[in-house]
């Protein structure tokens, strides 16, 4: 640590510490469609915060929970459950309510920079401090959470250096967030084309009305029929057929066995795969790998969770050498032209909801579906494979850009995680870090 840096307790550098309410003071039945957002443990993910899937309470309810109100730039911690998650509250709303099992702090202006404090507790220094107060009896929790939070130690450089460190690491996180948003937009584009062509049949409807399908070149529009016919699903394009995913893919085609396996695997688990992104993998010796590490995933495959499918554990496989949990169904397209069609059909929001409902209907401690229930997803296939081939040609560059952004994000995250502890300890000074980050960006 640099000699001019000082160690403080949180109570010395915090204007206020905050605790979520007792569970009995806020119930899911009180959630409304809009109002004051409630921060839950789910939101303390991503580079700084995850703003998806907010729940809300009314302003009146929020007023009754005044001791649990968070403001922009507060730092929030999970106190029970996935201890170690930390988030920096964004400025999207004027105020928020912390959910039960969360605590937070509001840094004193002029003493502690909120971004630096957030990054400090994301570093291994801060994580070690948090976990030194954790009780692992039963569900992991920070013992006497609010009191413990006030006693957390944090070492601070001068305010100007705090801000410089936060700016350097923040530049990497900003690029990571930009990539995430770009990928959301790109995937939405691919899904919109899929839905238009193969669910809503927009090109066929346009031709049936005597119009040129908007946005399609004439040679592509010519591939689509201009009339519909009745089916058990209602009207579908004439000559097209109702099929299921197993007509265009194999399910769990390759698995490791006790007699045939590598000495080391790169493992993908359900918990590290969310909404199309494999967030991390683990390199494991075979003899130390869990018994569920058996399925082989190859480039172009789609993996979809069969255990708790509603959690969105699915992804497109863009590189080889991965072994995935038996909690996934691995779908391998029978032809390359079906790669994106397969992924988008299997992971549409409608299908994920269908699988979640099936899993809930099966009951059990861990709601799950059988792999064949994934492969039996209903699709409507064109009679002319040329349509699917054109679709693959259009969507492949989109998929390639998405996968490039994921790879870049992984590289930037690794750089951030390498630089952060060295900056916080004073081992690496700001000018040197600026040069490294400048080259990376």
C-alpha cells in the first residue's frame, strides 16, 4: 500500500448506512407495475449494476420504509445468500428501496469517492473484508449485518487518486456495458427477423396482399409463397410444415463416459450461464469434476437448461472444447444452415416460458423438464431450405459480431480484474494504468 494511503472503518467515511427492511415489512403482494424500484440481490451484478427486472412499490409504501431508502451512488451489499455481491446504485431513479437481506452505505462527499468505494469492495481486498464477517452456518450471511458493515475496513488514497483509479477501471466497465447493450440490440434484431419470417409470416402476408415484402430484395421475396393454408396451428404459409426441433437437430449427441474422457475439461455450469452469455468457465481435472460434467458441446450447438429453465440459462456455443452440465439439453443442428434458426427458436421468450411452465407442472424440489421436451419445441419449417439458408446468411454476421463482443468483454474484464488490486494497493500507479487501458481500448 502506498505510504500516503490511510485505513478507515466504513462508519468513518460513510454519511449513512442503510439496511433493508425485515421480510415481513415488504411482501411480494405489495409489488406494483411502477413506482419506487426495489433493489434485490439479482440487481447487484454486471459491471456495476443490473437494471433488468425491477419490481416496484408505491410511494406510500416507500415512505413507510424510510430507513431502507437508497439513493444514486450508494453502495449496496448482499448480507444474506450470495454474500460478496456489491452494486453501485445508478441514477435512473431518484430513490430506491433496498430489499430484505441487503445493506448499503452512502459515502461522505469530499472524503470517499463512491465509484472508488464500490471498486474497492469488488476487489479481493474488499471481498476478503466482507467474508471475514460471514457466518457459514446454514445460509451464508454477514453476522449482525449493519454493525459489521460499519466496521468494514477500507484504505483510501487522496480523493484525487481515488477518482483517477475509479475513472480508469470505469472506462473498462463502460466498454463492457456498451458491448452488453450492443449485443442486446443485435440479438433483438436477429429475433425480430426470425419472428417476422417464421412466426408472423410477414413476407407471405405482404405477398398475399399483392405487395412487395418491405426490406426484402426481390430474389429473396420470391422464395416465399403468396398464400396460406389451414393447419392445427391456424394459418401457415402454403407448402410449409409443422415440425419440431428434433427434425433439424440432435439432442445430447455426444457425452463423455467413464471409459472415454479427457484428463482435463473446461466446464460450463447452469449458474454461470445467463440469457445467452456464458459468464465464466472452470478448468477442472476429470477426477475432480462433478458427476454432471458429461455433455459435449460443439461450435454451433445451442444449450438450454432443463433444470429451472425459466432462469434463462441458455447460450449459443461459439467455440469448441466445452463440457456442459447434464442440466442442459445440447441441441446440435443437422446442417449448418440451421444454427441460428435453432438457437432463436429454442430460446425465444415464448419457448422459455413454455419450458418453465412445464417444469413447474412436473413439481419436485428442482423444477425441470426432460431433454425431449426441449427438442419437441414446435416450429414451422419452409418447404424451401433456401429460405433458411438466406436467413442464416443474414443472421450469421449478427451472431459473429455478438460473439466477438463477448470475447472482447471477457478480455476487458480480465484486464480490469488484474489492474484493480494493483491500483488499490498502490503497486501500479495511475499513469502506467492509463497507458495500459489506452492500448486496450
